[in-house]
C-alpha cells in the first residue's frame, strides 16, 4: 500500500492548445523551414515561455517592436494576438517579409470593427487595457474611432448621449464569459440601439475551457491552471475556478512554481491549461503531484473540438503535381 495520501485529479477537457495557437506555432516553424533562420517574431508568438524558448532554439528571434529587426528581406511573423494596421505597413516600408500568424478569429473581430466604422458607427471595444490583442484591434481604425470599455462602471462613465444611434461593440476573444455578459447587458441597457455580434466575440476555445472549469470546480478544493501570468485566457480560467469556490486556484507555468504548502491536504484537484500551454507541461504538473500523492486521474469532458485553421497561403506546401 502506498503511504502517500490519495488525490483525485479531475482533468478538464478541452484544455490547452486551441486551433489558433497550433496555427501560430506552425507558422513560425514553416517560416523557419521556408526561409531558414533567423525568423523574426514580433511579440511572444503565444504567451508561453516554453513555446517561445523551443522556437528560439530553432532560430526564431523574438522582438517586441519591428524596429528591432534589421531592414531587408527577412521574414517577420506577427503573433497570434494580432497587430495594429500600422505594423504590416511599417514592415512593407522596410522591405521585410510580413507573415501574419494572427488567429483568424481575432482577424474576424478586426473586420467587424472595420465594417462598423465604414457604416459610420463609433466602436466600443470590450477588453483589457494594454493587452496586445486590444492594441491590435484598436489599431485597425484611426485614433479615436474605438473606445475601450473594461467594466460595467466604464459603461456608466461613457460620455455619450443615451440616444447615440451609431454605436457598435466588439470584444477581445479571451474574456470572461460572465463578466462580458454583464458589460454587454449594461451597454444594451444604456444604448438600446447599439449594434454588435449575436452575443460577443469570445472564441470557442475560451468558451469551452471556461465551461469545463465551471463543471469541475464545485467538486474541487484546489485547481491548477497551467499557463503564463500574461496569458489573458489562462487568467480567466483561474478566476472562474476561484469564483466557483475552489479554496486554492493558481496559475502555474512549471511544476517548480507550485507552492506545496498551499496545495496540502487536498482531496480533489482540478487541472486545466490555457490555450497557449502545451500538454507536456500539464503532464509535468500531474507528475509532480503524483510524487507526493497517490493520484487517480479522471478526464471530465464538456465539449468536443475539431476546429482547424490552415496556414497562411504563402506558407502552404505547393499542391502535389
Ligand atoms: O490569452 P491571451 O490573449 O493573452 O493569449 P495566449 O495566452 O497567447 O493564448 C492564445 C490566444 C491568442 C489570441 O487570441
Ligand atoms: Fe484564436 Fe481563440 Fe485560440 Fe485566441 S484563444 S488563438 S481567438 S482560437
């Protein structure tokens, strides 16, 4: 008999990589094959250090701004989070080879914002200030054409008349489903004529990962989200667990980050991973618990995912003759 205390692990499914992240990483890999190193990547391709370090070893060079890359015909990949219109324009002006790894579901939001603007509407973006996706979406339109709204209180504080007819909203793709529903409800209450998507622009992956956490959290005393602190969708998963009553809900990048005092005396632990966290890190964390507990792992599945996004045309292998 094991002298380790028992621990039941409820493993959320879906968890981890989404279709946009798989595509973004594949874009960098394909660009390395097509052009050879160095391939410049503007911003972390996805918010995960393990992924970034693995690509660095293959010859990717991560930069925050375009001017950190030399002029000339080297490829520069834009991250999954998207970029302002000024970025591809600057790349073109400098003769860089621009390769766009923006998730198609983020690009869809960019196009929605553009359509609203063309129809003469002021666009309200629900999102988190300073996040690269928010900077990218705001940067689709001229200065002042998009206003950022983060909270219900921000809606109340908007200096706009209640009968402002030409208004629309779009959202960041990785927000909390519940918080966003409240902000959208506040917008609709204050501006009944506001245009918007059917619900919001939160993507399928964000929705499914939050749903799975909601299902397991009430049964868990603790929950680990494998993900990085700058990963918006991962942070939202931790919040969902906390709000559902998990005594300890933590975001963890690697097993070495776990504070074992916090995770002592657990009977049931939930485990999930943000959309940018590779499965190998989930395994590492479960293995670390297995060193201290006699673990049993049950997968709790709340949705099936089969979304796939092809590579940008310029990186696809030529069709077989
Ligand atoms: O959740 P955020 O947007 O911070 O990004 P991530 O952790 O890199 O996950 C991938 C989503 C990228 C854009 O939606
Ligand atoms: Fe695309 Fe959603 Fe993944 Fe972001 S989280 S990359 S929007 S699928």
